[in-house]
């Protein structure tokens, strides 16, 4: 019985962290502003696997601050980003390093 409880708790914790990563809402307007203001070629991150929402980026991946215009006009103030090998903008929560959104270019 205790073993089942522990397994259920672990499963719920895993689901909760994935759900919280997806609960951040960036509007389509936010996406447009972000695509427009990130014109400078930021270094692209090459990872072994395709980046998905809820994934955790390794500490070796350098996160960039959003440009001031994006920070003042969208809800990304507390987040950072990287550009992946496919030139997608990957929005990351910096403390946990979890991917919260992937914006296609």
C-alpha cells in the first residue's frame, strides 16, 4: 500500500511540473512581438533531442535576456530565451530551466 502511495505521489509531482510549464500563457500577439524584436542572430543551441515544452535545458546552455521592447510589450519579463538549431525561439523559466513555450520563426 505504501509503495503505491509513493509511486502515485511521484507520478503526480511529474505531471504537476509539466502542467506548470504549460500554464504560462503567451498570446499570439506576444509571439508576433517576440519574433519581430529578436532579429539579431543569437547563438543557436544544438541539442541531441528536439526541444519540447516542459523539457529542462542543461546548465551548459546559455540563456539570453529578451530585448527591452519585448520585455515592455509582452508577458516575458521574468523569462529568458535561446534559439535552437531550427531557429525556433525557446522561452525558458530561468530558475528551473524548464521550457515554457517554443515559438516557430
